[in-house]
C-alpha cells in the first residue's frame, strides 16, 4: 500500500480543562477526498488547526509525507504544501481580488508568470469580472471563492476546506461542489461540512468526529444509514 | 489602466514639484527661510520612516524617536572622534539599523503584537532618554566625545564632501542635501512598496494569519521593515545633528515621539505623501505659534510647551475622532466622490444608450 | 540591621507608590480595555487640585484624600462622555486620542499655572531608624496604598457595585440583558479610575512637587505595571508593583536612581517578552 499523504497518530489537544481532540488516528491517501462531519464542538476545526500549524498538539503527531510537522511553523507547513480555507473567510479585505490572488500566486511564481497565474485563477473561480473590486465589499459567497482562489494559487498538495458551502445560495453550492470535484482530479482534499446534500455531491469516504475523537469512517451511504451517527446529531449519546 | 496612469501622473507631479523646489528655493528666499525649510525636509524623512513602519507595515511603534536620536548621537560622537564625515554618516545609519534589528528580533520573534509593541517601543525610547540625560559629567564620554547629559552635545562639526576634510557643507548645501534626500527617500519607498516585498508587508498588515497560511514568515518581513525604518530615521537624525550642530536627550523624549505619530495620523496613515504633508504642515504651525528660533535647542521645548501642546492635543483628538484616515486619504476620497457624482450625471442624460449596450 | 529595615521601608515605599499610581489605570484597562495615555495627567491634575485646595485654606489631608479624587473623578467622567465613549473597541485610536488629551491637559495647565514646580511640604516629620533618618511621610504613602487596595478588594468582592463591575467586565452584553446599563457602568468606572489616579497624584505631590509635565514620569511606569500585571486588576497590580518596585529599589540602592529607573523599564520589557499576557495571564489567574 502506498504511503499516506497525511497521517495523524494519537493526536490530542487539550485547552485548560477542555479536551478538544482526543487520540485521533487519521490517514489520507494521495489524491483522496475525505469529508469530515460531526456536530458542533466535535473538534473538527481544532483538528484542522493542528494540521496547518496554527495550533500545536499537546500530544501525538502529524505526519505529512512521512515528515513530522507537529510543531512546525504555520508558514513552513504552508510551503510544504498544505493549504486551508478557514471557517470564517480569512482574506485580505482591504485589497482587491486580483491583489489577493497575486499575493498567493507570487509565492511560487514571479513577474509575468505570477500575473498569468492570477488571471487563470480568476477565471477558474469565476471572479474575472470582480477582479478589481475590494474583497471586503464582496458578497459572502464571492469572498469564499476568493479564499478558495488564494489557497489554490499556491498549488498545495493537500487542501483543507472548512465549511466551503456555508452561507451560500443553491447555485453557489452547486458551483462550489463542481469546483471541489475538479480540484480533486489532481489534489487531495479534506472537507468539513454540515450540508449533507453538498457532501453527497462530492464525497466517497466520510470520517465522523464526535467529542474530539473519530466515531466511524465509512462510505457516504453507510454513514447516512448509521444509527450511531444519527444519534449524535440528534443528541443521544453514542454507545461508548 | 486608469489607476495606473493616475499613479504615474502623481509621481510625475511630485518629481517635478520636488525638483523645482530644490532649485528655486535658495534663489528666491533668504537664508533664514532656507534654514527653516531644511529642517522641514529632514523631519519629513523621519515622518516617512514611521509611515513605512506603521502605515504600510502595520507595526505600532511609539518610539521612532529612539532611532532618530541614535542616528544624531552616533554621528556626533563618531564625528568628534574621527573628524572626517564619511564613516560617521555611515555609522549614523548602521547603528540605529542594528538597534532596530535587535529590538525587532526581540519583539517579532517573541510574537509580541499591537498594543504591547507600542508599550515596549515607548519604554525603549524612555530608557534611552533617562540614560543619556544623566550622562552630564566629564566621566561620560566615548573616545573624545563627551555625552553631555542634559546639556547635550554642542558644536557638532558638519558633513564634508566625501574624503575631503577641509570642505565642509555650507547652509545652502545642507538644504540641497536634505531636499534631495527627501526626494530620494520618497521615490525609493515608492519603488519598495511597489515591489514584491512591499506588497507582501501590506498583505501581512491586512491579515497576518492569512499571509502566514500562504507561506510567508511575517516575523522576517516585519523585522526587515522595522530595520529599514530604523535606518531611515537614523539618517534623518544624522542630518538633524548637522543642521543644528547640536543634539540633546530631548530627542529621545515622549514629546518627539508624539510629534512623529501626529504627523503620520494627521497626514494619513496609508500613504507616503500624507505624512510628508502632515509633518511639514505641523512644523510650520509650530514655528508660526511663536518659536522664533529653529527647532533644536532644549529650551525650545520649554517654550513650545506653553502653546503647542494645547493645540496639538486638540488636533490629535479632532483627527482621531473626525478624520481618522488623515488629511490626504480623506481629500482623496472627497475627490473620488466628486468625480463619481460627475459620472452619475453623465449617465442620467443618456439612459437609452446604456440599456442598448 | 537598621540598614535592612531602611531598605525594607524603601522597597515597600517603591511598591506602594507604583501600586498607587497604577491602580486607577488598571481599573480602566481591566474593565474597558482602554489604554488611557492621559493617565499621567490625571495624576498631575490630582496634585494641582490638592495644591489649589490647600492654598484656599483647606486642610492638606482633606485636600489630598477628598478634594483631589473628587475633582479628578468628575473630570474623568466628562472625558469619558465626550471622547472615550466614541472609541470603544478601537484600541489604537483610543491610545492616540488620549495621547492628544494628554498634550491638551499639559498645555492647559501650563497656561493656567505656569511652568514652574509648585511644592507642598511633606507634613509628617522624620523619624529615626537606628543610624538613619527617614521621612514619616513614606509610611503614610505605604498606608494609603494598603487602604486603597483593601478598599478596592472589599468593593469588588462584597458590594453590589463590585459585582456589577465584574459582571460587565466578563460579559457586557449579558450584563445589559440583566438590566445593567453598560454605558453608565463605563462612565462610572472611568470616573473611579480617574479619581484613584487623582488621589495618587495628590498623595505623591509633597514628594516630588507638581509641574505640568510630571505626568510623563508616571505614565510609562504605570503602563508597564498594568500591562505587566495582566488582566486581573488587583492581583495584577500588586504582583507587578511588587516585582518592579523591588527591582527598582534594589537597583537604585546598588547604583544610582537613574539606573534604578532603567532597571525597572528593562525588567518590564523582559517580563512582557516572557509573559505576553502579564503576570496574571499565567499566575493568580482566578484572582480579582
């Protein structure tokens, strides 16, 4: 079996008295798309933050292509090839769409190549017309795409999407799903989402988080039929 | 390409105006006016140093006067010891830069942010003030230069043409040097800010976390920006020591620090022209308010304190509350609003054409 | 032995004066996250209030302990209503506006009182410790500091006002939902912080004299004490004052007063670097 692209071993995060992530073993293959679901507070975003270096785990390891990145700086991890679209869009609001994407593209290209890459990315996320507008003035759905464009422009190997369809209209959700499928042709993705319709449009394998640890990992159809999964969403305690 | 042509036009205007100013002033005005304008030019360079660090870099530095003072003192001390001005000039830039690099490393690699940056930088300049203020006795000297304590260091020899000790710069020459330096600084910074480096530090200012997640190390970029700003301020300090032939510890004081910040706020934080305008405007106001001598001596501050603090205080409060973006950006916004209302009127006259298009 | 006692008193005095000049700022910063750079001027105004009062025949004790806090407290409320309340949430802008306010107050007092130092003589005589004489006023300052800190503790812990203050500090929206009026709480808090600063300035006036720019000496030290202390108002102020006051006094004793100042400032920088949240960000976290 080929070595996994990303692997976590016994990964844990404690904040004061709260155990946000508990002994998580997780593995993702090259080019795989995995969905991460679970009720609010299950630890998904915290898990992501440990993958990108925004948080240092209190215990356990994160391995990217076999390299231990558990305590690396966020900017070094980004350079290794992990990109994240955060839950609350984190973009450069005071700059134009073009400048936003340029900042990302120019990390791997220079001069004219960078400008060309920016134009390509603008088209890919459908924002060519809005290119000169200030990101802070865009609608929510558009800001999500700006962030997506930012992340893609650095050409990462692994892309983490934290609720990419949140707050979007039906059309925007469809478009985002299409974009995600297209990205998955060449890149690995982990997508956190609540929107089950969206998940069904993109996913094959789903990992379910609950109270900081992995409850079950299975295909989309099996997950949807799993009574434990239904219980944690409805509030009943899952069997220990 | 409209924004870009406007940009180039602006640069052209500044360039032409600057050169005209450089050439015409000594011909049109008396020496005392030239002297006054020289210090305005020097302070404008100081303002630009903070504009870079704070306006573009987003680094809240309350102690920019520390680098200014270090530059002035370094020049004075080196000049008394060496006698020929090339090395003192170099040191006057390198010592503050090194100090900024050290302090910057301490702060940025310690992940200190915002408010705490302000407190630490303020404290640093106060440490310098307190330390140097108390070095009045003859036992406090570096080589043949006495530090002078609260008396300051008088009689600082002026710069000379490189390599030629016997050819010191005269007052008119000082004006040319200061103005040319200001123009060079302005255009140099414009180049820097248009470069990849410049655009990245603006990105870091806008959203440090996102810049980090894209793979940029914000600590390194902030350190570089802070060091360049420190070097610029040090250079301004060297010119200042030359201009008044005198330096005293008040250069490290709270009042000087406050001044620099006020220039940038009043002029406009996100621009370069703004702080220049703010600086020169306020300097002029200070002079008009009753300081009959060129700024520099320690008893000037005693005089100024009678009037200027009141007025500056009101200006600062008013600007923060009412014109938070500063003069130049607000005027820019006003201009844009006027232009766009002209545009609106045009389209209203030709509605059919727009629909057909 | 006498020297030890003398040094101990000096250290206590340094701690007490640091605590006194910082506690007003700590309350304002701790409650409202407002960085008031005009803090030094509140101290200065307290000194002038005491001096004006005494020159009109009021007893020095009443002038220092009653008149000064009330006058500066009222000024504080006015300032909060006219300037500060428009800038909540904008920390940098508050810093800048209060810096402007500081300049304004300096200019105003210079215009009214002139530039020279005005003094009051320290009213308590000196007394003997073995071979050394020390001023009785030193003990008075220490006593005032203890009383003030104890009073704040008592109010915060056992009164309704203290509970409202702590509640608003933790969660202003929730407090509002429960019927508390946050704007009024802020105005009162700022006023109380100002009043305490006025008190400190008045009490310290006999020691250093009063002149318009004396605020400069106070503002940096009180700032770094508050920020070094961290989020908890009382335990923060006390622990930071204790740390810095001791360092200051020992450094002064070993070298010179100027070095003592520098040592204090340097210690602050090191502390902020090591404990960016202040002392009570790490220790004594549950304290008041």
